[in-house]
C-alpha cells in the first residue's frame, strides 16, 4: 500500500524540492522545444513564457505554502494515500474533491501541449501529483481539532 512519508520534515523537504525545481523543469521544457525548432528563429525569445511561469509561481507561492502548512501543521505521520477519516466524513470528502479538482486542472489544463515528449517535465508532474495526494492524506488523517478543557 502506498503511504505518506514518516515525518513532517520529509514532507517539507519534498515540498521545497518540488517548489524550487518547478521553474527549472519549465525552463528545460521551453529550451528543448526551442532546440527542436518549435519556435520561429525570428520570433520572441523563450524567456517570455519562462518569466511568465516564474511570475505565476511567485504570485501563487503564498497560497501554495499556506496549503502545505495547513496539511503538515499536525502531520499524522505515515498514513495510506487513500486515508479516510470516519470521524469527519464531510471534511474528508471536501478535501478529496478539492485535491481531485486540483489534479484535474493540473493535468487537463496544462499549458505545455507537448509535455508528454519531455521526460524531466513528466517526472516533475508525476511527483507533483503524488505530493498532492500526500497532502490530501495528511490533512484528512489529522485528528479532529478540539479546544483544551479549562
């Protein structure tokens, strides 16, 4: 059975790795496309789409890291990727739907039409999708929050 990493530190290390390598993977994609002749030689540079991605990457960083923090702040440790909290079924369903929607947008709304021809980008995307499942499992498996008794 596939499961999440054992420690919060490992999840955060993966988050940092994926976050910091995303611009590199996109830059490699556009560079390979340029070398394959996908862009006319007299056209604008590939720096425009790369810088556009970096701007979007930086603008969405607070939301991305807010979601990561929400998922790992009370990290439950190693849980199955298909974890479900029977005590909180609505919570589990809502987060499952949110992550499935994010995965669908990520896969179906890709701005890279020939991404399947680029192994580095494929590896990065597969790791991103796995990481979204890890975050879903981490937040779903958290124990119900309770106020301390006075």
